[in-house]
């Protein structure tokens, strides 16, 4: 029986481990928290920091194949893993996604449209950047930023003051896109083919993904899917890749990518004929991939912090599918669980369910 080693033991690792089991293989995760979400599903856990070579070695020795659900493994450790163990996805997509400038340059090089952007290393760069890109624009730190952390919206020149605390590190200045909505493309690529999941509309609250609505496949989605497949193949990536996109009219702009299962793809578990975790598991276990299809209009609601209590007003049914991540402590913005509503349109969700949850 094959064993898949997963670097990271969060909810993504937990749901991946469930599918690895469904395909008849074992799952081991590495995480500093012995009570992490994936520990309740995995066959074994290596309790270790993500950058600890000894821990990574232990995971590697227990596994036939390694993957990651956590993005910030440092390059030195990644290189060691690649040289020593079987990582079918490689480390290139992870490396490319770890720096926002590298990430956007790479996206552009392989045919994706990006917002205008410039590297920022000083106040001089920032003022030049603002002059070139125009206002409003957005400053972001190039590394370790997620869910809106390390970002400053520059509406007027007075706002440059807010960037000052970040200027000792590297940053990126981006054109501010007044988009209609956000979406994401999730793809899995094997040597034989590339599959793409149906796309939806992603709604964020305070910079964190809140809801995903998957219903009609819009014309602009086809264009994005084609460009995304071209990008993945041209960049030479394998395994899973999620690309986050801003849509404006018939146009789109690449925002960022993640070479791991993605929060916006949770809906695929019940909403599609096959899901992002199963297809990644198939790729890792060398099983042919299956093209996914949407089964019904589907809505995914992320349960953060205090909505965890509100979630208990609902029960599992043919329509309501509750995924609890079994986290030991509720914290305000912590991802605690998610709910997928199948056979439910956006309007039906708003009418029946939205009021059960916190407004802001
Ligand atoms: P990120 O950390 O890059 O995913 O950004 C977090 C959120 O900030 C995104 O979900 C968007 O809502 C917003 N955002 C990021 N970049 C831009 C941009 N260039 N233009 C407009 N909004 C943006």
C-alpha cells in the first residue's frame, strides 16, 4: 500500500487525506500541532516545524510520495526534499508562488494578463511607481502576505506614510483593479491530461474568502480556463494549481496562484462529480485523472471564528453538507469549518441561509 506524505496538517491536508484513503492509500502529515485537523484523519503524524530538516526527513522516509498543503516551506528545505524524495509536483510552482514579483512576472511570461506592477525597494521607487501606475494603487509585501496581510491601499499621496514601516523589505506596487468579481481556476495536470474544475464567483469579507457561488459557466470563464491551461502547460507545472483572478467585463487579471488544493475548491466535494482533493490524490498515486462536471448549482460558505456557533443551527442533509475542521480553539478570523449547499442558487442561499451567519 502506498503512503502519501503531506507537508502541513490543516483542513486542506485533512480533506486530501480523506481522498487518499478513498483511493486505498495511506496518508501521513507533518505539522507542529499534534492536534491539527489532518491528525484526526491521517494514519500518522510527524510533529515538527515546516522548516525542520529532521522532521521533513522523517516524513520523507515514511512516504512513497510527498506533497504540500502549506506554501511557505523555505527554498533550502524544498531543495533538500526534491533531491532526496519523490515530489511529483516538483518545487518550481511552490517557489514561483512564494514571491509576488516572481509570481506575476512568471504569469505574464506564460500568457496571463496581470495588473500593472513594479518592484518597490525604497521611497523613491514608491513615488516613481505611483507616478507610473497612477492612483489608487496597492502596495503589498512580496513574501508571506495572504488574506490581505501586508497590504496598503494608496488612494492619495498622504497614504505613502503607511507604507514606510514595510520599506526595509521588498514590496510590489500594483494597479488597483476595479473588478466586477473574483474567481479562481483549479486545475490538475498529469502527463496525460489537464483537467479544470467548474468556476464560480468568490466573495470575500475583510480580505478572507467568505462565499463561493457556482452556477452558470460564464463566457469569460472559458477564456480564463483556456489561458490558465496554457499557462500551466507552458510553465511546465504538474499536479494541482489554483489561480486567483479578477474579472472585469470580458477581461481578467491574474492576482496570485497556489500549487495546492484551495479554499475556493471546497465546493467540489459535493458539488462536482469528482473533487480537487481526489484528483490531486489520483495524480500523486499515478491513477488516471477524471474530468469534473458540476452536479447542481452549489454555494460554499466558509465558517470563520464566531460563525462556528451559528453553524450549529444547521444539520447535515441532502442539501447541507457541513465540514468541521475540529480545531481546538475558536478565534475571530480562524477558518473553523465550511458548509456546502448543493442544489442551491445564490438567490436561494441569500433567502434561506445567509441570515444565519454574522454580517461582518
Ligand atoms: P491577495 O493577498 O493578493 O489575495 O489580496 C487580498 C485581496 O485584496 C484580494 O482578494 C482583493 O480583494 C484585493 N486585491 C488584491 N490585489 C488587488 C488589486 N491589484 N486590485 C484590486 N484589489 C486587489
